[in-house]
């Protein structure tokens, strides 16, 4: 389950950035995960809940935004968001081998609190 090592890296990166902002805690982390990146969101969530313990993220919520697969249609000379994984333009029927998005994963933002126990003193940090 490579999601556990991914979760470990996410917690490490966010915790380091939160400490650089003098945070007392992290309340949420938002990720973008492409449909083709090979990560199972449920397994990542499970791993995150395990590895966050004892860190600034101990109470943090993991929010996952699914990134759609967008490809280039050479026949229509435009981008297409795929709803299935046929890799064919639904309009022209031609193959769409050039993938423009939907393969990656990134930390979009996280929310920190600079004062322990003070929920109204929060800051959103964008990576």
C-alpha cells in the first residue's frame, strides 16, 4: 500500500510548512488527485489518519479534490475532459493519446491555527 508512504510525505511536508508559519496546529489539508495517478483516495485517507497522530496535523481533516482527465483532441484541435477511460474524443471518435491533466497529485492548501485552542485565529496557506 504505497498510499501510506504518500500520507507520510504529505504530513511531513505540511508539518514543516506549518512550523515555518509558527502554527500551533493544522486543521485541514486539501489535495488534488488526478484520476490517473494510481492513488486510491480511501486508502490515502486511511493512511493519513494513522500517520498524522503525534504531529501538528493530529486533528486535521484531509480533503481530496479529484482532478479530471483532460486530453488533447488532434482532430478537433481542442481539449476534452474524459468521462471514461477510452482515450477517444467523444465528439470526433479519434484517439487522444496526449494527456494534459489528471495524472498528478499536489497539496493545494492547508489551514493552520497560530494559537492552540483558538479556532477563530486561522490562516489558509497555499502551496
